[in-house]
């Protein structure tokens, strides 16, 4: 909706983005559908998106990106999700990590390729026994001369089997959680692709790090600052998650309304029923609120303000709005939505990924409660 999103390039740019993303998605619809069914990554289309700036919205133009900021990132995510294209989410997180913490050498080596969609980035944080709590991660990185030896098991890693470079979180003795940039082919990792029900264009993988050696220059940020590197990126990427959820819900609701307006039942159409109109009203209102919260968080992030609470609220509201809109669409579309030649089922599955990954709804609620209960003003209530 973008009612209050302040983009660097203006509203005309958003309108052009929408029509270009729509045309690209339509032109490549059959290939995208084939990959979605197979659970495979459409690498060539991803590179084409990179050439158009849709993989690197936040990276400067002279480093291969679009040269935008957080609002442009949000607009790209919303449009990509609205048109069922490949999510740039994981790549943008990689770019954010490098932009905030990368050394000049790390930046020049990885950033342009990642932003152009030519170098595939993945992040390996979650483990089979620990994902919601970073403190419970068990992977280790042991110092040995000017190298670190990484050992551990990672899971749920989007594009893990395809990645050229993987950001791995592991514990360094006496220092704590640390992030490492690992060149995947050189590390000879054991990687196994897995088969998620949602975001199927970004297949997941599990991988074993068995004494993988990396040079100490592979550390991202500083040794022991893993929590800081994690939060600076996730505070922004939660807005990408929120924007994609909004895009999913807009697609579902727009398609369902079009159908309900022409589907005859008795003497009228589905859209004539007041019970159906209230669903449209409630779904629209929730989306509107989520969209405003996303806009506000993006604008504050762009201005350099503290966004921890705002991004958490934006993603929480977007999950709830998308769950409501996509669930309730089935009241408008009936049996039409229950076949695989429509994408309402896939949308339900896609939204559940963002309900769990990148900060689950429960973890977001915990954070909002902690902030409100812990603040002297009850975050503006007093
Ligand atoms: C498709 C997909 C893609 C993913 N991509 C990546 C990736 O690229 N890289 C990566 O590192 N990880 C990735 N993840 C992992 C994702 O971040 C984790 O699944 C997520 O952190 C939740 O961890 P868990 O599934 O182990 O749930 P658990 O930690 O086992 O939690 C189970 C449930 O309990 C809830 N819960 C946990 N703690 C609390 C609490 N304190 N209070 C209330 N409820 C709580 C959780 O919200 C969850 O619903 C991905 C996951 C999926 C499914």
C-alpha cells in the first residue's frame, strides 16, 4: 500500500517497480511454477532479477546494487511476493551483514556478486537442537594459529546446497558467539538439500562442518560479537519478512475479491453477501495497519533511529494480517481455492515459513511484552 513509505526514488519508482516485477513474473510464470513444484532454485531467473537491482536493493550502485535503502528493500520484497517471484531475503541479509560489519576486503570480494545475484549467499545459524535461542547453539570454532577450526551441524539453511559463501555462527572458547564467512566449495562441506513446504524457490539444506578450517580474516565483525552482528541484520530483515507477508496477503485478497465479484450464488454474487463483505473489511483493515507499521519502521530505520521495537511490531502485525487474510480468502473462493492450479494453498504454506523463521511469532511477542513491561512509561501508555 505504501501510504507513508518514504522511498529515495519517489512514488513513480514504486509504480514502475510494480509493473516491471509483474511483467517479469508473468513472462517467466511456467518456469517459476516448474521450479516451485520441484523445490529447485531458478538460478538464471535469480541472476536476471539481480541485473534489474531486485536482489541488491540496499547495496550502493558502484558495488553492484540498486543504491536504495530500507524503504526500497521493503518495496522490492512486497512486489516480489505479490507476484510470486524469487525472494531476495537471504541475499539482502548477506548484504546487510557485509555493509555493516564487512572489512574492505570482505566487501570487495563478496558484496558485488551477492548483490547482482551471481554469488549465492546462505546463513547457517540454526542447528537441529537449537534455533530459537542463539545461546543454545553448540557449533564451535577453535583457534589454531591464524586459522579457526569449525565443527558443528547446521539445518534449515535456505540455499545451503547452492551457496558459494555461507555465514556460519559458532562459539569461540572464552569469547563467545562469532560469525564466519566460509567459502563453501573450498570448505568441502557435506550438504544435503531438504524439501520445505513453503518458499520452495529457496530450498533448504542441512550441513555438517567437520573440522572445517578458515583463515582468521573470515571472521565477520569481531570475535565474540555474534549477538551484535545477528541483531543489526535481523532488525532490518524482519521488515523484508513483513513486506513479503503483506505482498502475499495482497495477492490472495485481490484474487479472491475478483473471483467473489463474478461468482454467482443464487440471485447474486459471493461479494454481495454481507458476511463476505465483513471479511473483506477486516482483512483490509488489518493489512492497512500492518502496512503503516512497516512503513513507519522502514522510515525510522532509514533515518538511523532505534528500530528494535518497531520492526518487531511490524513483523508481528504482518504475520497476523497475512494469516487472517489468506485463511479467510477461502470463504470467498470456496472449492476454487482447494486445487493446485490456484496458489492459495501455496500461499498458506509460504506465510507459515515467515511465521516461524527469522523471528517466530512467539519470539516477537516475547520481545514486545518485555519492552512494554520493562519500560517506565510502558512504551507510551503512561
Ligand atoms: C523453511 C525454513 C527456512 C529457514 N531458513 C533458515 C536459514 O536460512 N538459516 C537458518 O539459520 N535458519 C533458518 N530457518 C530456521 C528458523 O529460523 C527456525 O526454524 C526458527 O528459529 C525456529 O526454530 P525451531 O524451528 O527449531 O523451533 P524451536 O526453537 O524448537 O521452537 C518450537 C516452537 O516453540 C516456540 N518457542 C520457542 N521459544 C519460545 C519461547 N521462549 N516462548 C514461547 N514460544 C517459544 C517457537 O516459536 C516455535 O513455534 C529456517 C526455517 C524454515 C522452516
